[in-house]
C-alpha cells in the first residue's frame, strides 16, 4: 500500500470511514516557498498545532500541499521538498477547523461500521443482495457460495474474514471487467487494466497508464452504487481531476450520479465492516 497515493491520481467517491484529503485550493496558495536558508537543516517531521499532531511528508515530486486523515486517524501533511515550515504551518493553521471536523466525522463513522461475527444466519451482501451464512462441517473449500447462501467450513471460522476477502476479490475479477465493458460506452473510455484489491478507505481509483483500481468491498454494494464508482473511475481516464469538465462528463455518462453518490456517502458504511 505504500506509495499507492503516488500511483493513483486522486480519491474517488468517499468510502466511510474514508481517508480524507484536502488539497491546496490553488497553485498560488501552494507555490513553493523559496525561503533563503531552507533546506539546510533537516525539516522537522511533525507539526503540533491546536492539540493535533501532523506528520509532515515531503516529496520532491509533489508541487502542492495536501492534508490527509489516514485510516488510523493520523494527520499527514504532504508537501514539496522545499516548502518552508513557516508557510506550511500557516497553511495547516487555516485548515484546523476542517481537520477537527473530519476527525470527528471519521470517529462517528467508525463507530457505526458493522463487525461481522461469522455466525450461522448472519447475512453477507453480494452486489446488494443479502445471503445467509451457513456453517458446515465438511466442504472441499473453506468458503463457498451456492447462489443462495454462503457456506463456511467450521474449522475455518477463525480465518473467515480472509476467506470472504478472497471470495469478493475473485468475484470482482470476474464481474468488474464485464461491467466496465458494458459501462465503457457511457463514459466513452476503456481501461487498459482493471485491478481488484484492498484500497484502504477508497472504493476505487484511477492510476497511470489507463489502469483503474477497485476495492474488493465494492462487490458488496448494490449494483446501482457499484456502477456509480465504475463510471466515476472510467470518467477519470479522460478527466483526471475533479474539475468542472470532470463533473460535466460524469453527468453526460450518468445523469443521476448525484443521487447515487449521496446514497453511497450515506449508506457506504454498511458495507465496510466485512
Ligand atoms: Zn474521482
């Protein structure tokens, strides 16, 4: 997962509890400060402001400032190598309210996430349809879906989470390329590669070289919401950033994208526990 943020262009539909990022609003705001003497001493790794600790992550490739709340709640400021601590602190100070609010929202979302227990009768979603879990004594594989129920072998209950993750990943590797092919006509874009894996707190992302990435958890979403994430990422193949051109293209591809996005923001948490 390290370096993933660099491989992917940006966040997609918020995935609760998300990794929140606030990018600098303008290039001017984030222009690299050319402060005399900066770069002589090693830059401090942390910034403490208003009772919050911010880890400063510098990169020679980065040109703008960004503030992120990581999945574990850590606050990270990504900055260009040469950004002065003074400017960096001023920028972070102007975003303290956002940081406090985002942390509070993240904590509330995490408290609401479902924690599966993998007990008989518990239901698990596959593309929005709930399927009951049955624990069985013998089964040729640890976890099986018979089209109606999930069957889990009793002696594998301790590793049930891993088995579900693998199952959803395999299901996504079959379903997502087919679905993308169907939806590609709407977005007028075809990905070079589709990757299904763990994306932390993002549902999907668009990488370089025309690859798009989907979280395996996407396979739990109702098709209507999964479609929103797919079309969102397909649209990024041509429009990389969330500018007006991106939203206009998304609107052409999926006129009711707003309702779907709102539903995903509101209900996404339901599919985050497993
Ligand atoms: Zn996006």
